[in-house]
C-alpha cells in the first residue's frame, strides 16, 4: 500500500478496518502516504490488532513526535515487530527518546 497518498481519510479508514477485522498480516508497507500525526495515532492504536505484524514501514508519512507516543504504546503491547522503518519523517531531539528506549528493550 505504499505511495498511495492515503492521507487522513485513507489512514483513518484503515485504522477502523484493522480494529473491526483483525488480520494475520506480517508485513505492512505504508510508506509515502502522507498520513500525518492525527491519523497516524489512530492507525498505530489499531495496529495492536495485527498480532502477527513483524515488519512495519511508516517512512515518508509526515509523522512527528506527536505520534511517537502512540508508536511507543503500540510496541509495548506485546508487539512482534522486529523491523520498523521510519525514515524521512520529522521525529526530532529529545522527544524521540521514549521510542529509542523502547526499541532498545
């Protein structure tokens, strides 16, 4: 699903779909969809329902530290994610420390 410019409407649709229909997805590539923080938070909360997710790509989605806490919460929920791609977002400075700390655990 990369490069489809889902933006807010598409990302929130996916979030509601994942909440209502847990799936056995192991790899999810949402790179380059301009999701942003508001929809990113909803999407990350819904990903908890994807219990088999191992590889998540959220690069190039205009995510910042505002969605960082949702990402930390997602990873804390017994996530099986072993590969996480977040390049070309706008995470910065000390606000990203909780995420880095979580990844080190």
